[in-house]
C-alpha cells in the first residue's frame, strides 16, 4: 500500500484543515509514493521509537505530537529532534503527525478524554471560528435538484446533526449574450428573462475547491453565476476542548480520585476546593490554560487539563476546580484510538501500538 493511500485514510480520521495555524501536521518525513510495509503508532516520534519501528519492520511512524515543530536550519544530530529525523531518513522511515487536527475533531482527543472519565452529553467547549463558508448560485428549475445533490455529495450542506441542508428561492434572472455566447435559454443578442432557483448552502472552508468543481461540472449554464462568503458562525462540531456531565455528582475528593485512576496520573495539581459537588466537567487534552475562561462561562464545576502555571490556578476564582493532570496523561489514550481506527481501515499489513513510554515527566 502506498503512503499517499494511508495519508488519505488518516485525513479521514483527522482532516489537516482542522489543525491550528501554529501546528505542523501531516507528512513530516518521507515520500508519498513509498510502499508501506507496517505502521507504528506512538505519542512522540523519538529516536527510541524509530529504533522500535526498525525492529518491528514498520516503515511508517504515525505520531500524535510532531517531532518537527519549528524549522531546522541544520541537521547534525545535536539534539533529540535531529537524531530522530536522521535515523528515520537513514532507514527510509516516514513520519506523519496528527496533533491538533485530531484535537479539534468531534470524536478526537477530547472525546477520548471525556469517554475515559465517563462524561455524558458532551459538546465542544471552544467551537472553531471562521471555518464556515457559504455558496450562493442560480440555475434553472430543471437543473436545481441535480445541482443541489452534487453540492451535497461534495460535502456542502452539513449543519450540526443534519446534512443536505440548503435554502432555495425562486426569482427572475436576466442576461444578454454577445457574439461569443452560447446561452442555455434564448439566442445570442437576445435579452432573456428566465425563472431561476437561487440555491444557498454552507460548507467547511477546506472543501471549497471540491464544492466549486461540483458546481461547474453539474451546472447547465455556460457562465456560472455564484458567490462565496466567509461566515463568522462558530462550527459546533469542530473545536478545542469538550464539556459534559458525570452520570452522578461527586465530591471534589472523590472526583479527583476518579480522574487519577481513569487517566493513570502520577499526581494531580489542583486549585483550592470550592466545596461544591462536581457534575459538569470540562476537559482539554494538552496545554489548556487558555480555556479556563471558556470553562467558567460554560458553567463547568471542574476543568481538567495540563501545563497550568502558578498564577493560572487563581483564575478559578473559587468558582470551579482546576486540575492539572499532566500533558501526556491528558492525551494518554490517543494513540490507542489511532491504532484501532487504522486496524479497522487497513487490514493487509500490521498496525502496531508503540510500547515506548515517551512521557518526559517522571514522578517521585
């Protein structure tokens, strides 16, 4: 199986367009035309993981965190990043990173986190903004259904739990062709007034080229009239963090014990107790201090994340329990999820879960 085929499968799991702008996701090392013999899935593609891939005859490493985050001006092996990259290149091992593309997915990192804690009725904590666009086009009634269905097939018209969503209205279109025109209705140099259907659909911005290809292929007009707008609407099914509810409210001590057991934490740093029951819980895998305000606004009783600094614990303001469970711990089950997905999609060679513990933080 070629690497580009596996990349297409990975992008079904976590579209790269979902990733944050600061991130470095996708194929980091390797050639898309390489024949892949086996996949090793890990949290961090360190040198030890590349050694593991070699020993297990895997020539693709799928990692959660990108080993290459910022640009390299020299590759001399002076640090852990360069050593991993050099070993991968020497041994023809490709590296592909998912990171925030999966963080922002509705069923990704934070859904995995929520499921581990047993949260119910979950929804995105910070929905992604400036990600939705709107297409408006016009056609004759006889073409409207076929054109609309083609746009739906290309990915337009999905809103929350609904698909094939559109708004259609009838009006009168006018045009006057020149000597080079070939009108669908009327003749050259004839002023035409025709009944038209206005079709409006929304779509995720990374689908624009696909949507336009469907529009031009399935429209009957020689010149297709259309408009595309950027919307400020939030995308309710894409974004960072998640909020949900415990089946039953717990005391703060019982809740922290529950978190520690489920996420296998070496320790939990937390803010002062509020002495309220914990029922509504917000989570954000990885570094999530920026989401404290969002957790408060959402009415969370507790917010579980990682990498909180000293002064950020004050931001709880006595209104919620802040808990830092560790960066690795908050994303602990992500690689297992990726393995399960790939095993379901790819059955003709090995998909292996890395046995290397790449957590850089140890507990005494």
